[in-house]
């Protein structure tokens, strides 16, 4: 196990009617002038936004609204948000939405105090040194952004995706009410589930030896997803299954299951170019790219793939042919993704094999190598995209 | 799943040579005049205390030393600590030791601001309203006190054990260096392992339905202990096994695996009277009482005991006779405890069956009922102590 620091100070308020505590929580963490940042109109239509605003009013807090966050949140809205925060002397951002909305809020929070163009921080030309405090009312189980210091934003001009990671943009509190996720359609639900599983796998595939505790915790979360996912796809109003998925999503991404080990994150990297170019859902892109990545890299450590195949997917170990076991695990993963309605290849997300050179170019690997479980050069990432383009008859 | 709040703001600094960062961390969290509270002479002899004090000096921090914490920490030392903190204008407590030392530090931290007798808070006659900030350098994997708001203290006069639970006494930071645990003798190591497993089981045995995510996380931690425990008993210097156990111990008790569900804690309650009366190690008392508790309550939910038997202990499910499966799991637990050198019955910890009425009296159950997985009245706890007194030929 490697040395590490673990710090997860976000207070989680989990359960029914949590959004009614939004005002109380903002006040507890020192907010008085609040930017309420939200995404689609569904928060408006469902009455969620009204309930949140009412709870702010009940505490006597000033607020302004900024809606319009899209999936794969754009830099353009962040510039607008920073402007509003400056004009209105905002001292707290309350993010009401999913991962995109929270990521957008983090961009605004960090950009507020930065004197230049906030995009510099996403290009790693500048560090995040100060940020407005953030709270969230989460409406989708997936991103893990509610408990993390990470934010991914897309530059409208060129559709370039980049990220920042800083404790300063970690939410002070996150309100998690599984009821709010019950209205999410099956496809988006499945995308969220895929994203959660990817967050676990990106940590699971490591070169660090002797990390049984985090291995077992990762496997526990994956087993939870395998049990609960079909239940919410079958009945979107299954509160208990929604609750288990929502908490698993948070635990999967606050890094408690990923400390002390090298991680991968190449599937996320390769996917970002897919959803950047084709504007598909992040989870859908992951369903296409992650199994392809697994097929390409499994020989790097066959035994690790056998471990997940046997412990998580219930495959019997083939001691005469471990590679067969490893591949069976990957096949089970694809079958699971299909069973919850996910796409599995390029065609199904509107991607084109002839665009692969463009994807590779945007990824910016150049003549270098992307680190991770298995180092990947230009040829490797090209091959992974090619595997992702192969038609899957599952 | 039940509604819950989860808040675990402690910063964990995990890995080799962590104690050299003690001064830096105290400073980061605002300390300038430090009470260094420690237990046995081993921290002195090993040079650990010198290294910690040196790191405080390097940061220009004032400190005073207070040693002498015993296992099952006493109220008497806490009175002394409060007095020193007042006389020396202490503003930070650095606890260098195991669970007892940290629990003692929490008593001092809460008592410092309380105008009356600090024991009032342990008797639940008063709330903890303010406390000195605490940091820890943990020397034993076990108590979980390094990440929790709980403190258990024994009143010297009458050997009465009572506890407080408050976020205000949660450590601001905890330094976890597995190297420091390598000098711990096998018996104390095994006691710590038993305590960690008990912390998991107390959360695992719940009446809350539909808690797959926390069930799976608990099982993952138990499987980790089962793999790693024999390795440290065989080779106390196995750093990797020590590291896995140490992090499992922390995760087991910061409640991330226990949220959203009713918990039990009756084994801890019944054990506290054992170690209170006989001054045996807490973990040894748990090894005696917890399997006895399981034998007494398993019929309350046979399927839950089958779940742990099959998922954790590798027992094959007997579908014609589930009770047999449940009992096989309990037997495997006892065999595991024996394999790491733990006592299994009253005689082995110097307890006497004829003292049972005294134990029951001290427990203070009276004519009432102790809540938990299965409610226990006076007769029930008497029966559990009787089962714990039965000679175990394992």
C-alpha cells in the first residue's frame, strides 16, 4: 500500500425530504447571499426548485437563480455565473442538479477569485487558490461530484474537455434524497449506474500490490450495483434500490475505496473525447469504451482480471486457462451493461470509426504516454478506440 | 435504508514516517500550546515520543507531557489532564497512543470547558458543548477512536465504564503509520483485530432492511481481516498486512459502513462490564462475549446469519436447514478467533460464572430492555453471560 492523505469533510444529509433542509445547511456553513445554480427545467417543473428556494427564504437568505446547465457543462455558462456572483456579492453557491451542475458550480466557485480567465486552471496553467463555498442538492446518483474536489468542463469552442481537482471546491455539504432520482428515465439512470461502476473500476485496476482492503471495498460496491441496478430499471420508483445506488455512488467517488493505490482513469480520459465530440451521455460513452479498454489491457495483469471475474461476476476460475476467466469477466460486464439498456459500440452512440484519428488528436497524447494501469501511447489508444468501434452482438 | 447524516471531517495521514508530520499538522489545525498525552512507556522507549516532540519543536510549538494512560482509561487521569490544560493554557491535545489514550484525550478535551465534574457528561447528565481540538498519532490498529466522536472511560471508584459520543471530540487529524504497530505483541495485535471485527459486526446485525451497500462494505472489511490477521500473527513485521488492518480499522469505525441502519452494540455493552470488572483487554472480552451473543440471538434473523456465514466465512448454504448454516458461521468465527490466539470463554479471561449477577447489576439493565438487533432484558443478558461462561474446546 502506498502512503496517502484522506480528507473528506463534506457533510452528507441523506434521505427523504432532504431538500427542505437546504436553507438551514447553507446558513450553517456561513452563506447569506446565494447563487442557486441548476440545470434542466425538470427541477423547475417538479417543484424541487421551489422547495429549495422556499427553504432559503425561510432562513432569510438572499438568492439569485442561474439555470441552463447542460450535460457536459460548458465554459460559457461559467463565465456568466462568475459575472453574476461578482455583481450580486454572492458568498455561497447552492448547486441543484446532477454531476454536470455541480461541476459547473465548482468552475464558478474557483473562477470567482481568479483574476484571469478561469479556463487557465482547467488547462493547468494556474492553481486553484481560493473558491466560494459550495453546497449541493443532488438529483442524480452518478457523478460523485457531490463529495469530490473534481470538476470536468467542456470548452464550447472546439468541444475540449478539461478538469481541475482541488479540496477547495469540495462541497461543504451535500443533500442526497433518493426520492429525487425516481423521476429519472431508465436510460439516464443506467448511464449513472455505468458511471458509478467506472469510478470503481478506475480505482480497482492498479499496479499497487497488497491493497486487499480497498479491493474488497471496491468489490462490495460493484456487487451492490449488480444487485440494485436491475431493480431500478424494472421499477424506477424503487426507493430502496435508488437509496443503495445513491450512497454507493458517493462512496465510490470520495476516494475512500481508492486510497493508497495507483489508479487508472484512462477509460474516463478516452471517453471524454467521445462525449466531447458526439455529445453523448458520459455514462453511455463509458459503456462503450471501458470494456474495450479492458479487452486491450487485461494481459497486463491477468490475475487481477480473474479476481474481479470470480469475486464480482461469479465466474468460476479456470485454473488451466486463467485468460479465459479474465475474458469471461469482461463478457459478463458487457452483458450486464446491455441488460440495463446501455450501448456497447461506436455505432450505438453515433460515433464513427473514421473519426478515430480526430479523437486521438484531441486526446493530446502526442508522442508521449498516458500513465495508469498500463501505459498507453498513441498506437494503444488508437487500438482501444478501434475495439470500441467493433460491433457488439450482445 | 434509514435517513442519516454522515460527517467524517478528520484528515487521515497514512503511511510510513507519518509521526514526523505531527508538528506541521498541529500547526495546520491551529494549535500552539500542546498537551502531549500518551500511554505506556513503550512510546518513550521506542523513541516515538522523542520524534513527535522534535517535530513540535521544529514548528516552534510549546508542549507539556502527560503519560500514564492505562488500557480501560481512568477518570482519575482525566481530572489531572484537565488541571494541566487549565494551568498551562493548552489549546490543542495531541494523543500519542491507542484507543485508550485517544479516549482519555477526548475526556480531557470535553472536560476542559465543562464547569462541573466532567463525569456528568459520561453519565449523560450534561451534553458536550465545547471541546479542545485533538490530533492523534495512532500506535495500534483497533479502536477506531482516531476517526470517531466516541470515548469510553472507566471510573476508578467502582470500575464503572461509561461513554460520550460527540462530533466535538472527533480528532481534527489522525496520523496512521502502520510501522508503529509492528512492535505490538501478537496477543495485543489479536485483541485489536477482534475489536475491529466487533465494530463491523455491531453494525452488520441490523433490523433495517434493504441495506445492501453497507452490508457489502462490512463484508469486504471482514474478508480483509480474515486474510490479513493470520499474516501479522505469523510475522509481526509484515508492513503490508499491518497497513491493510490499520485502514480497515479506521473505515470500520468512522461509520461509513454503518450509516442508514439500526445497529446493535450489545456485545460492546456486555463486554465493558467484563473488562471493567476483570481488567482484561477489551478485545479479549469481545472474543468471549460476541460469539456467545450470536448463539443467543441468531434465531431472531436466521437468514442474516446465513448471509454472513456464506459471504464471509465461506460456508455452503444448507437450504434444507438454514439454522445449521447460521451456526456453522458462528463456529467459523470462534475457530478464527482461536487461530489468532484469542480466549473464548470466561475461564480464559479470569472471569467467574458466579459473578454473573454482579455483571448484570453493573450493566444497569434493571427491569428495562436494552435495544439493538434483538431487545435484551435482564434474563437475556444473564443467559448470554452464561453462554460466554461455557468452556469452549476449540
